[in-house]
């Protein structure tokens, strides 16, 4: 090749390379313009722009490597299952401030509560209802339908009150230990679902309507037994859309002096948060439905609920307790008392459970 030919070849090669570079830069500019233009009008602010194949290729070439997407499987979270109860429907775990939520967490697992990592799975110090997530190494997963409730310790009760709310005092020298703490219920959290069919407000003592916050004792085992009873009723062919809690937690003050006290025991399990008087009320007319379809509303309808609770106890010995069937009386219809006192008790009554 002569010197003249070599010079021509050199400049042709430079021109070709420049054309390639210009075309590549132009393609990138056009791609960015297309991505920045709205398609069929303005896109809502909450919707991310769709990625084109070209943008994916560009990001793969020029962008940082995509991070891995680790996840926690249900099997890895099986240590939380006991908190949901035998029914699988319990949605809260009540614990005192700083108390461990669950004892059998795997090594390296941490609770994430109120955006704070708790390696010891301890509850927050401040009373309230908190969403729960689990962190394990680089993985993190929010836990749906399961919240941590930090209780107000009973030591904060002064002169039978917590703040402005009158609680009273539990009987001394009884065979039942007084509650360790209370759920603080406010107008903002009273509709919190403690399970599929029940809310916090369903179990509040029926007094002091204008005093907030209120304080509630509620045992997860009771909720578990109630949900299992509903499941058993449905297996028996009883349609259950709504269960009314006629009486849930009763403060000692209310149990002894509030409302109609006829038939109430001085050591009522209602004072300990593990008892409820209930009836199936699908039509929400304030009275038990005709569960046995005999055209009457009487104690035999409450017996249907009692029979379901009996079956639950036979299948789940940890939930053994009291089952009482009450006839219509004193301005109310029939209902069934269910509790988880820890030993078997059966009775029939006509008062207020």
C-alpha cells in the first residue's frame, strides 16, 4: 500500500467509527426522550412508567447489577404459628413492655416492630398495637394479620383507676391470679380485628361510655376457642355470619355493681379476660337466631352453640373450660357462656352469666 492509499484508508476508518459513535449517541438520546414522554395522556403519579425492552437492555449494560431478592418462606416462619392459635385465626399477641413475643425464634431471626429491629423478639416499651415483620440475615417479611400488643402493666393502676378509667380491684386470696396488664383501647384502635370475627370493642366493659382510653383484659386462648366454635358450627351446617358478644371483659367494679348483676359469680371468669357470653345473630336483631330451626328462640338454640364448644374441647384439650347455657331472661335472649379456665365446668342458668 502506497503512502497515499494508507492515508485514505486511515481517514475512511475514522469516518466509519465516528458514524457508529454518532448513531449510538443518537439512539440513547431518542430512547430517553421516548421514556420521558407520556403515553395516551399523563400517567398517574402513583404508577411507575412501563419499561421497554430497550430500557431493560440499556440498564443491564450501563446500570448497576440487580440485587438479589431473598425472601422468607412460610416454612421459615412456622415458629410464629402458635401465636395464631389452633384455629389459625388469632391476630394479636399481648405482651408486657420488653417481654419476649415468641421463645422459639430461629438463630439470627429478629422482630421488626415500629421500624425498630428487636433481636430478642421483645415488644416495644410503649403501650400500643404494632405491626410485625421478621428479619433473618438479609431477608425481611411483613407478617400479615398478626400484631403485637404491648400491655399497660397492672402496676400502673392507682386507687382502682388507670388514668380516668375506673377498673376496681381483683379479689384477694383467690385461686385466680390477677391480670398482668391491660390492652389500652382508644377510639382509634377499638375496631382492631383480634380475629376473623371479633374486634377489640366487642369485649369492652359496658360502662363509662365517655371515658377514653379504656382498658381491657383479653386472652388469645378465648378468641381461639370462639373461632374454633364458629368453625365447628359451620361444620354442623349452621351458617354463621355474625356472632354477638353479649358480655366480654368485666372490670371488677362493673362485675360487682354495674348493670344487672343477677346470676354473676363473685369470681366471674369475665374479670380475667378469658370468658365471653355469645349468641349467633346473623340478622343483627339483637337476639339469638333460630339455630335448630324449630320456629322458636329458646335455650335449645344456645345448646347448639354449647354442643359446638363441647366438640372443640374434645379436639383441643388445651382449651378446656366452662360452657354455660342460659335461657331468655331479664331483657335478653338465650346465650352461651364460653371460657378457658383450664378445667371442665358445665351449668345452665337464667341470669347474666
